[in-house]
């Protein structure tokens, strides 16, 4: 008697029983650096290079402050751009980062991912998210690039805690803003970085002018991210207070400099109507820069400045936070 082999049921309409093709691997750049190091300027150069070469960049920006000033400065409308606010992508917003990368991979299928962290985030802890499903299935080679403000090194300002953690996480260090310090000091600045991070290559730069190919090395093959992620080193976050200042329209540059200088700020950024017209105002440490904006910002941003300073002991106590937490 012949034995009939049962016919397998037909797949539902529209279904395909062929093995699914794994997604292509997309290289990822995690761009970090302390407040005011010049990350956004470097990202501007990356976006311009991508447009010239016809590459699709998906940019995730973790900006401190909720105004969207970096979006206005980047002019990222032609690229896939997502802002994550309210914390750091290395910890509080890690789930949001995974969800955002997954959505961008599905909807945009970019050639490159760029994650610009906030000035207080840690790149290595951000990279650990690449081991989480489903991100681990489509992230290719990744690199942590840390931008260092040469002037900050010269002044010896804020070089402990977050700064050290960032530099020690770097695969590549960009010693930026060298035009602000004498050339005779450049070698000494590199030597100082070497005491913190002895191995990562150092590239010198002015206004973030770095060859993009250094930031996206050739793919060395598929990286196996199955299994447990590497352990994160213990670290602490320095605590900052972010607020918004609305200066009176028509102030002079001198008045702006005087007012900002009284506020003991680490960083400030915004658009102000001065007596000479619309100006982009930026504060990095003791330096106050007032210049014409590269492009007209959205009207809703004019007259608003995001300021960042260290939390005072009283503010830490009120929030029940240890200064070394």
C-alpha cells in the first residue's frame, strides 16, 4: 500500500516561508565630549560631507535643555534627526535610544548612525546599548570619539569626574579648538591627555575639521553581539542645573557679556536680539562668543538662552543627592 506524504499547509496569503535575509550592518559613531567641546560643529561637518557624497545619516542628539537649539544650528532637516531630552542616553534614556535606533533602521535604513551625546554622558555606557536586541542585529562597527576643548585643558577647568570618564572611554580623541591656545602648548596638552588615556589615538583639530573617514573606519566584518554585554565600569554623573534665560531685546554685546559672566555658567547657547541685530550667543567656561547665526533660527527660539551650571550643595541636598553620586 502506498503511503501518502501529507501536504504541508499553504502559508497565509502574503506570507513568505523563505529564510529571512538578515538586515545589513550599519556603522555607528558615538560622539561625546564635555560641555562646549565643539561636538555640534563637528556634526555639522559630518552632515555636509554626507550630503556631498549622497550618504544617509541618521542623527540622534541628546541635548541638555529642551529648546532644540542644536537642531536649528545643524539645519538637519534633510537628514533623519531625533532629539532625546530629559536625561542621558547612557543611562536614563537608554531604552529611548534603543527604540529610536530601531525605528530609524526600519523607516530610514541609513548608511550611518551618529549619536551625539550630551556633554555629561559617557560614550562607553552608550555603546553598551548596541548589545541589546534588536539593535545588536543591525549595528555594524562602532566607535567612540571624544572631543576635547584645548582651552579647557589649558585652564585646568573641570578635568575630573565626567571629563576623565569620557576621555578614558574614547577609541579616538579629537583635541579641538587649538586655535584658542598657543601652538607652543599643543604637545603639552597631548601629554596631559596621555596621563588620562594612554592608548587612544589623538587627532588635532580647529572648529571640528576632521576627516570623516577617521570617524567611520572600514567595516572589519560582522561583530558578534550575542550573549551578555560587557560590564560597565563604575562611574558617577556630575549634577548640573539647566535653565532658560530670556534677555531683554536690544541689549548691547557688552551688556550680554557682563550678565552672562555673572552667572557662573559652564555652558550657554541661544539666539538673542541685540542692538546690532540677531546674534547666536554661546558660553564655554569663561569664554563668551557673540556672532551672527549661520542661518535664521525658528522664531520661537529667538530671545531664549539655555544655561547650564553646576548644582549647588543646597540644590543637591534638596534633591537628596550626594555630591559624589
